[in-house]
DNA sequence: TCCTTGACGGAGA
DNA sequence: ATCTCCGCCAAGG
């Protein structure tokens, strides 16, 4: 039988792995891009996580806002709408910013 | 195919 | 704590 030069997926599977990991981050906790990449089995690909999240539909159910950078900061310009949106969504889970940073010590998700 | 761009991270200075 | 520089690598021009 003729083999279709591709799988039925039109998108790279790594995105699905990332979606899965992000969906597991519990409410009230956060994970870093690098952490998500590692848990997804994609070490050294933190940027792929950011790329994937940037393509999510506006009405996604994925808790993308629980993903922040390794410094505990939100990876958007502080004067952007996106920054405020993420900050508010986190605040709803009692994750507040101190000096622009989340206290990873107490809020980082440890699987 | 080559070059640039990132919702990144870590090591130095 | 802040700033640079460099490694990583998929996507899009």
C-alpha cells in the first residue's frame, strides 16, 4: 500500500507534548519554560515552549499563564497588555509578583 | 538554502 | 541585582 510521505499529523508532535505538560501544572503553581521543556522530554528547548504557547488560540483552556521564565518573571514587556493579563490570571490563584517576580521558592511546581 | 527571530537559560563580569 | 554574550533550534522570509 502506498505510504503517505508523512503521518496524519500536520504539526510536529513536540507541541502536543508541551501542551500535555502545561495542562498538568496545578492551579496555584507555576513552572518555568525550561522546566516544561524538560518534563516534555525536550531538554534545551525552552524556546520551543514559548513558541508553542504563542500560537495558542485566545480561548485556549491551557493554563499558559502558569509558565514563566527561569528568573520568576513574566516574559512579556511590563507595559504590554499580555503582561497585565498574565499577572491578573496569576493573581486569581494567589500568585502575586514581588518586585516583578514570582517567588519560585514557594510557588514552583515540583512534580 | 541562508539569515533572522524569538513568551528561553545559564555562565560571566 | 543588572547586563552581555553565547548556546539552542524550529519557523518563516
